[in-house]
C-alpha cells in the first residue's frame, strides 16, 4: 500500500492482467488466426484444383488420378478441424442463441462462461482421444490405401484442431476476446 492507503500499481498488475496485455494477446491471436485461415483457404483451392484435374482426367482421358479422393479428404479433415478454432475465435460458430439474446446481460455473461468451460472441457477430452488414436496409427504404421500416406497425417489435423480449440476456449475464460486489427 502507498501513503494514501491504495494498493501500489505493481501489486494491482500482479493481481489482474492489464487490459493492454489482453489487447496485445488478442491482436496476436487474431493475426495468427488470419494467417491460418489464409493457409486453409489455399488448401481448399488446392483441393478444388485436384478435383478439377481428376474430373478432366476421368472424362477426357478415361482415367482417374490415383489417390485424388484421398488427398481431398485429408485436406478437408485439416480444413474442418483446424478451422474450427479460427471460427470459435471469430465468434462465428453456429449457436442457438435466440432465447439467450433476450436474457439480462449478467445471465448472458454467465452462460458465455459456462459455454466456454464446456467447449474447453470437450475439446480437451477430444484432444486426449485424438492424440491416442493418432499414436495408435503411428504404432500400427497404418498408411492410406491408394497413396500410402501415413494415416497419422490426417489424424494430426484433429489433434491440432482440438488443441487450438482448447486454447481459444481457455482464452475466452480468461477474458481474452477477439479484437479487430486496426481498431
């Protein structure tokens, strides 16, 4: 305490992270989410290209490209599971909130915390499960049928996605929110 009986600023900073710390963290995570979203967008373009090439090959040359479907499925697995964290960070996930929007602000805040806690718990559980299944794929040396791609590669997409979703949910619990870069 200082001479006026108030807590010293350094003590207050230790008790609760400053808004500027949360803001800096939010901006960094938003930037990272934007980079990941861009990479996932390029992966989607690659999947569309593989699909188009396969269609042309099938109908023009009467021969499909071996493993084209495998590549597309693996890309879509990565887009879906890694992309879920970015969608959660942006707050754009599907939710049934018609009734929640009509509740008082304090109740909405409590429900938002419960939601973040449940999503974090589920994401951590799924992270644990997907990690063990990925390890099993590695132990069994399981490869895809057409291209012999290690099956750990698509399953690591699940591990990555649930890890990122866990982190986003925990940041929501800590009060770290998405900020629009440049604002």
